[in-house]
C-alpha cells in the first residue's frame, strides 16, 4: 500500500454518514487487541483551545521525560500531523503499515467504521505499538459519543473553554453542549475545567458529582500577563514567574495556565513532573496556525479561529497587540458556521475584507461570504478565485500602518502559509 492509497482508504466516502456512537470503534479496537487498554491518557474536550492545551500538555510531559503521544485534529499541512510522538508526526511508511494492518479488521465489520472511528483506531494502535507512556488525546466532536471516548477513565480529563459550536450535532444551548463535553468525565476521575460560563459550569459540576470525579478550576486571579512581547507573552501563574509563552494570542495565557494546573494534578497522581519540566514545556511549546505571526512589519497573522467565540478572541488579541491598527481580513469559512456572528467582531478593526473558499466540500463560497460582509458592515469585500490570489490581493491592499489577518477556517492554513511565504 502506498501513502496515497492509505489516505484514499482512510478518506473514502463509504466511511461517511454513520450515526454517532462508540459501538463501531469499540468493535474495531477489540478486533485489534484493544490497544487503548495498554495506554494511559490525558483526554481533552472543549469548544475552543483544545489543540493549544493539548500542545502545552504534551510539551510538558515530554519535557518531564515521558514518551508522549499526541492525537489532534484537524491537521494544517499533512495528515500525519494528527498522530505525533514526542512532537514528531507519524512517518508515511508507518501510516501505510498501520492502515494495512487495520483495514482487514475494519472490512470484516458489518457496521463499517466511519472515518473518525478509523483514524482514532489507527492512532491508538500506533501509540500502543510504540510504547507511549502517556497519550494526550483530543476529542474530535463533543465528548460523550466521540470515538476517543472509548477509553476507560483517563489519568486526567480536561475541559477547555465552552461556547456554541457544532450546534447541529451537540445542541443549540450551552447546557446541552456542556453535557456533551462532560461525557468524557468517568467515575472516580480527575477533571480540570476552564470554567467561567455559569450555565455550563453547573452542568460540569453536576456530572462530576454524579461520577464521583474530583473537579479543579484554575484560580485565574493567580494569572498575570506581564508583557505582550513581539515573540512571546511574558506571564506568571501560581508560583511560576516570568514564563515566556511563545503562543501570541490574548487567550493563550489561560490555556497555558489550564495545562499547568493539569500537569500539577498529574503530579499529584504519581507522575514525576518537576516545576522545571512544566516551565520548559510551556516555554518550548509549538502550535502553528493559531494567531501565528508570519511577518512582523506590517504584521501578517494566520489564525485558526473558526467560530464566533474564537473570532471574538482573535479580535481581542489584535486590539491588545496592535492597538489602533486596522487590518485587511483574509477570510474563508465553512457553510455550517455562523458567518454573521464571525463578521461582527472584526468589523470595527477592519479596513476591508478579502474572501476565499477553503479547500473543503463544506466551504461557503467566497462570493457568498463577500456579499454577506458587504451587506452587514458596508465595508469593501472582494472575493477571490483562489487562496493564492487572496493572499496576493490582501498583501497588495495592506499599507505600512495596517496589517493582514487570515482567519475563519483551519482548512486553508497550509495554503495561506505557503502563499504568504512565497511573497515574503
């Protein structure tokens, strides 16, 4: 099996359209020897910040000397990024071998697994085969019925900031979404939760009580941002003073603090994680495509914000780091997103908009998005036929006193970076 054949099999259309549930992935893993039973986990759910917290947790665990698997979604440039051990993505050869091994088990199933069932199984087999000490496992969608929830009680369950997203699948109220995310809480588990949304907080507290799980919410009064430096955020949190966090967005200090809290809870459960390892892990974390600075002057930023809550956080970051500066927003979104609520926070900071169609069948066409922006804001919005054309136009419209910020979908991040780097 070639790499292209492996990816074609993983993404093949007959995996689509399955009802949510754990029966398929449970059967598939059973046919593969239940690799998840040989692993220990940090399980991460939430609406925004999951990937950043996973990156911080994995970096800390690796700094502490543990062989650390990390499973995240989606990828930015190559599918292999979804499975990493100690920061290194799975090789093409290993992915081919895994797919050849998993395919016969999947093909024998009467109720064939969907794509995410298969990807989850591939990751768990690889992590077990490679002898990972611990795996940081990001939920794909929701929690209760997500294939990653096939695992038994993790060493730590993390729930990041909650908001309204994927409402078609998870419910259109915050308590419903919180209930889905809280599905990763297992009896007797240890939970760290971002908190701050009263309706959601009550749901998480209730589920922890019902499951006999210990709940910790970070003490945000112990978090202080000392300076927004060009290449890092200087912060202190709960005795860790002068941390140089290389993630630049305004929301990242809280994600880092959530990871610090989680690492200390793991230490309380017997993991050897010195404070020096926590500092090293936070200060060396990498998480591209999330408020990533591709060029300093005039600034060109690439951000993965893809829902209203995420876009509001991006707007706050732009105000903090670039007070008074206006931006050309290079924007592409999925058709199932609330585009109107994503446009509104950006309008006060916008010089104009350039729209593109991300490379996904679920994308909102660029001209439809441009029309919506013009109707709602009265600002110029120009649709482009390709991402390369969009980058070229956005840079061409940028002046020394403005900047460019590309956002709205992670699906176009790789193409944005490649086109921008070709220009710089």
